[in-house]
C-alpha cells in the first residue's frame, strides 16, 4: 500500500498533522479515488466546507496540486482536476513496469512459503473486490499485492522508488479497474505461481507482460475518449 494514509472521502479532516499538509493530502486522495474526477471544476468554498477548513489552506493546496500535476489552473476560470493524457500514461506506467519487473524477479529469488501464502491472500482480496464490482477496493487490493511483491524482492532501492509513482498509478488504474480486472487478476495468479516456483526469469517476463497490458489498456481507453493516440 502507499506510504500515505488513506483519507476519508467525506467529512471534516482530523488536524494532528500540519493543516496545509493535511488538506493537500486529503485533496490528493479525493482525486486518486475518483471522488474528484478528471476535468471537474474545483470550487474553493465547496472544498472548504467539505473538509471543514477555511478557504486559505484550500487555495494553497490547489497551488501545490497544480505544481505536482494533479490540478490545472486556468486563467479567469479557476482550478480543475487534471485529465491525464495518453503520453503521461505511457511515460509513468513504462517506468513503473521497469521497477515492477525487477521486483518480481527479486521476489522469486527470495520468497518463502509463508510469503507466497500471503500473496495468495492478497490475490483473494482482489478477486473478492472484483466480484463485488468495487473499483476502489480493486485498486487498493492491486496496490497491496504489487507492494508486497516489492517487499519480497528484498531490494531497498525499489522499495523507496516505487511508492513515488504508486499514487499516480492508483489514479490511472481507477477508471480501468473493473473492465481490466478479470484479465489483470488472472495475470497476477500466474506471477504468483512463478514466484512460488522460484523462477525469476518467468516471474520477470510475466510481470513485464502484465504491466505492458495495463499500459496498453489504459492508453486505448484514454485515446477512445480524447481521440488521440500515443
């Protein structure tokens, strides 16, 4: 799972953390989980009421979100949730694919039977979410499974790098979680089998195909909406 806490989609946020950071994290999570949708107009007063804060930290958070690429600021129009492009998708997911293939290889070299059992538990969580058609639960289960594979690689550098792209990957994955789901979780099962067999070459290749399939599927979906291809 990502190294940031999940933020509730509704209601005032708690304030133990610095308020500016808490508001920024809350809005980021609302974008990731689809509560705030790509292209949606972000009205400061409405967000302030939703999160139980004044407009000033909302305004500051929107500026930060713009700098980070989550929000577009349009002159005389205001703030809008950024709509990812096929180019952005291809670039980010290709980097994620490189990192994930190394993770799968390392996991196959180091995973114990107990580790593999945990992977199957996470796989079942994903299948349960898929059966319930719960997109958010599918995304969280997907992130949990991939994160655990990274941990099993015993590679500290990968463990540090992958969370840096995980938030945006979760965002990209949300709209395709259900239509891509059956194929994705079938691919997960084959990856787990390769890890369980201690076959690093096969685990690496299966993960490469898996991440490429996800990238291609997402880019086709976005191209169908925008009329643009990579």
